[in-house]
């Protein structure tokens, strides 16, 4: 994708301009660079059972992460671990990495 200098209207946009558009905008919070992308060949098939299971598992992991981040003591512990590493650029990304292995293929805690 190319770097662009967006006009003032687009600078703070993210995701799509409207629901009919296939052009996406995203601004990197750390660098301030704005990226655009286009969804060229979206799938027209119904999702498979494995895709539906993966989506449900992802939703359960995200719900667990949000619960941890809502608890001040758990968040403080996670934040201390996050600050001691350099691989992940966001607290949510680090939490996703840490918790993702703790759930089985059904999304239940292992």
C-alpha cells in the first residue's frame, strides 16, 4: 500500500467511508501514517463450520481480554508483563497472544 497525505476530511477516518464502499482507511497511531486498501475479491460463499468455530473462539478470547482489562489489578499485572517485552506493540495484542493458547478449538478455557 502507498503512503498518502490525506485531505483534512479523511485524516481521522478509519474503516470504510460508507457501507457500499470497498475502500478502507486506517491511520497508524504510532507513526500517524494513513493507509488505504481495497477489498478486491470478497468471498460470496457461506462460511464453513471451521470458520464459524474460529469466529466464536475469537469472540470468547476477546471477551476474556476485555474482562481482564476492566479489572484494575489484573490489568496492572498484564501491563507490567507487557512493558517487559518488546515484541508486541499494543497491550491488547500482547493479551491476545497470551490468552489465545489458553482456549481450545471450541473457545472453552483449557
